[in-house]
């Protein structure tokens, strides 16, 4: 892929002295003209300060060429208005990647690290039109049936189980020991499996994250988990997502249902754990939020919104492929070339005002258009309840290292911490106890417990497996260890 500004001047035209093109930025009404091909969105420098990269890209206009991994080129949208246009445009852009030019020309190797996030799979994420509507309808109709009060209870009980496992230690890695496990326990319950299966799922995913000698065994365990879940729910349906999807009028076959459940598990776990961890980091380090914790006013929803604006869990995604040769903001895009949206850059577009953002949820973290995230409401409930429960149980929790020393996992798509080490006084913690007054709010906003039948309590805390925390000093290796194992293999079609 070659960057092609749509200009009428002849090839080799040289701008006059003083022209903004000499400074590497477009002049008024001029097409973007970068000084180099494809700014890399990988490596420790990008992970440490992605917004510095977005600022460089903005000099080239609202869309610029990037490199997602070595040799994998794409265009990245950094302008809010252009992002809205492209994400809503199903006539010129497709989600189905089977027309990806570089892939079809043999320029994307089978082991490409970003391939799993971009190659076709028969699920709602990678389809358009009627096929997308059918698969997405099964997911959205099932998620709509979730009771937010019962969901809040599932999250609270899962959180209690995990906190009990490290509450007497005085320190923890809130990423590996908490944020990564809460969504797995919750989704296990939402899928309709008893709590003990959730604990096994946490153990399985921890071994996959670590990519150790038993990773292959854990891979098979996850596939068996999904297959057994479907078989069990066909025999004994219940009030759960799996049963609702099986009973849906779309009548998914088992292999179709497996694909959608794997999509829910992948999309609902990695972004969810990043949202929880990033919001906790903000609450524990930013005076706008941390200063209010001791006073009893916990602006958890405000912190979540701030993260979704500035450091969304999926920072660069929304991949689209041009259906034909076209021009976009003065840039010529060839048929089959990928165009991604930087939700993080678009949300912080200088053309947007940052004033009065409190309570404003016009950010693009959930995307927009036909492929907008269907699980926004459940995701907010899971994140807010998990965060509030932790801060209720550990009111004096503090970061174990300065916030600017926290390492971020490299990767072009996510905004993900490598770990979140904290310390807290052991004397203030009791098993299953809540320190200070309980906070109850509307579940649509956050956390009010269910008033109906309570879900069964989770298994004893001692049974909770503990994922191995990645090293702060080796974020690249941490990223590799925490890669999705079986989910990645599934994305690759293995």
C-alpha cells in the first residue's frame, strides 16, 4: 500500500518555499502528505505514549497511513467527524475482510500477529448485510433479556470471591488477580454454567495467557468448555444467554453458536478487563478522582467515562475495507485496503471541546453504526460494580508504583496495562466484608443489588486459581504471555 494523496499536480511537483508541506503538514484545503510511509503502531514507544503518535498523525490530516505490524499497512482515521462518516458508511466500506487486498495478494503471512483481529470468521463481527443482521440479532436479543439487577449480583459475588483470595496479603496485581478474572466468572454464569465451571475457566485462561507448556492442553479445555456448554443447554435450557441463543428464531447450528459464544467471550473479556484496570488506574492516580475516594464520594461512572474518552480499551479498531477505489478526505484508497478508526484519537480530536465532558457519552469507544457494540449496558454494569466492590472492600488501596512507571502491553489495537500492582492495609479487610457504607445506585448507572432470588454463592476463595502476573520490566514478553491462546487460535481458524 502506498500513500496516495488525491492531487491534481503532476508527479514530482515541489511545493514552494514556506509551503506547509515543507513542514510535514498540509496547508488549508491541501491533501495530507506524510513525510514517511506508515507510522508504526506497535512496540514499546507506541504503548508508552500512543497520544504522542496520534498527534504526529494529525499533522497529515484526519486520515493517515500506519503500520499495524511489520509489513501490514493500513489507514488510520484520527478525526472525529470522518470517523462518524466511515463507521456509518456501509455502501463504500465493508466489515467482511475476505476482500482484503494484501491478504489476497499473499502479502500477509499466516503467522501475522494482527491477522487474528482482522481475518474473516463466521460471526457477527466479520459479516455485513443480512448475514450480519441475522447473527447480531441473536446476540442482541439475548443480551437484552439480561436482568441488570441479577447481573449486578453476579458481578458482586464474583468480585467477593476474587478479593477474598488476596485480601489478607496486603498487595495484589489487580490486573491478573482481579480485572482479568471478573469477566470470566461473570460470563460463565451468564452462559448458564455453575460457579465451579467459572473457576475452571479462570484457570484455563490463566494458563493460556502464560503460554506455558500446558497451553495446548488449556486450548483444548476451552474448546471442550464451549462444546459441553452447548450440549448441556440443548438438554437442559435455562434462563441464560446460551439457552436464549439456542431458542432464537434464527435457529443457529451448533458451529454457528460456538462462533458467536467465542466472539462474546473474546469481546467481553479482554476489553472489559482493560476497562476495569484502566479506570482503577485513573481512580488511584488522578487527583480529580483519587481525591474524592476518602471522602466517600466515588465518581466511578465519571472515571469510566473519562477512560472511554481518552484511553478506551479498544483504542484502534473498527476495521473497514474499501469496497472500491475511492477518495477519503483527500486520500486515495484502493479497493480492499483496510481503514481503521482510532477511537482514542477521534475522541481527543482538537476540534472537539474537552469542556463540559462530564456526563457526556458521545465518545466512540463503543463504535457507532451497524456494528456498534451490542453489550454497552452490561459492560458498564460489570465494570462499575467490580470497581465499586473493590474500593468498598479495600478503601485504602494505593498503587504500589508511581502511575508513570506502570507498563503498557504493546499492540496496535488495545490500550492495556501489563499489570496493576497495589498495596493496602491488611487490618482493614475481613473476608467477605464491606468497609464503610454500601453504595447502591441505579444498575443502569452502576450497582444496585437484585431484589429477587440471589445467584448461588461462588466457590470458596481458596479454589480461585491465580494467573501469573506479567513483569513490569518486560512488557513485550508480558503481551505475548497474555495473548489469547485458544481465542487467538480460533481467530486464525485453527
